[in-house]
């Protein structure tokens, strides 16, 4: 009997021990899952706080920048600062207009030459004129003017292409002189504000009868701010101007290259017609 009770006691201890171990093992993942759930629940909250703080900081920075620019604009003298700013507005308007016009003037010259060549073989000059008429851009316009004079001879076609190329170049360079004018006017207005600011500073010195930093600071600040704005505007407009010039040069190169190719096509077509 003692052996039976001892055996039962050992089995009970093993059973309860294994159950306790299993309970602990089952509880551990539950605790880990709970911790993970708490972390996951807390993470979005932290992200939301950070996300809320970031736009707030950005908005605060923009507001501070706006206030600073407004303050400097007023300190520089509303009159000359406004005139200088007007040069930026008109200059940018002209630059944007030129960029849009030149971007729309770009033509796939290879495709146009292929279409013109195919039209000359299929339907002659009239068919090629239709292709040029339905294509946008200065290159197509030059082709149309040259092909329309085919009846007058190859030399006339060549002269027409060269002459009308000059006309298209003038259209591409339209309003560029006004942009250069605003580039020159902006720093000139800034320097004019500088001179007026220095005159005001000397007037205050004369009125007070003493040279001090507080007396001279106002006039010098006006002088520096107007000059700074004028130079910034000139730099911005100069960058746009150079970009526009690069677009014009690219279009001019395409016009010259495609014009030579057109003359070759016309010569070949003329030889084919005479055979």
C-alpha cells in the first residue's frame, strides 16, 4: 500500500508540475501579445503626435518667414520695394510666356521629314504642303513656305527657306529685349533706393547734429534692403533668360538642320520629276 501511495503521490506531483509549466508557457505568449498590443496601440499615438507636431512646425516656419519678409519689405520702403517687385512680376510673366511658346514650338523634325518625303513620293508637292499645314511649329512653317515656291525653281525655294527662317527666328526671340530691360531695371531701382536711403541718413545726422548708430541705422537699412531685393530679382530673371536662350538655340539648330534636309528632298524630287 505504501508503494501504491508513493507512486500515486509521484504521479500527482508530475501531473501538477507539468500543468503548471504548461500554464506558465501559455501565459507567457499572452503577456507578450498584450505587451505587443500595448506597443502597437501606443505607436500610432506617438506617430500622430509627431505628425501633428511636424505640420505645426512647418506652418509656424512659413508664418515666421512671411512675417519676416513683410517686415523687411516695409522697412525697405514700400515705394521702391513695390516698384522693384513690379519688375519681377512683369519679368516672370514674360519669361513664362516665352517658355510656353518655345515649348509648343518644338517639333519632331525626323518624323516631319519622313512624312514630307513619303508625301512627295505619293502625292507630290500638294500632299507635302498638306502635311506641313497640319503640323505645328516653326520648322513646319518654313517647310510650307519653301515648298509653296517649288514652281519657281530650286534656287527660289532655297532663298525662301533662308528668308523665312529669319522671320521665325525673330518670332522665337520676341520679348527677350523686354526681359533684359527688367533685368537691368531691377538692380538700378535697388541702387536708387540705396542713394535715397543714404541721403535720408545724412539728413538725420544733419538734423540731430551728431553721428550715432541709431541715427544712421534707418537710412542704411533702407539702402541695403532695396539693393538686396533688386539684385535677387536680377539674378532670378537672368536664370530664366539664359534658359530661354538655350531653348531658342536648340530650335534654331533644328530649323537649320531640317532646312538642309528639306532642300535635299526637293532636289531629289525634282530629279525624279525630270526623268
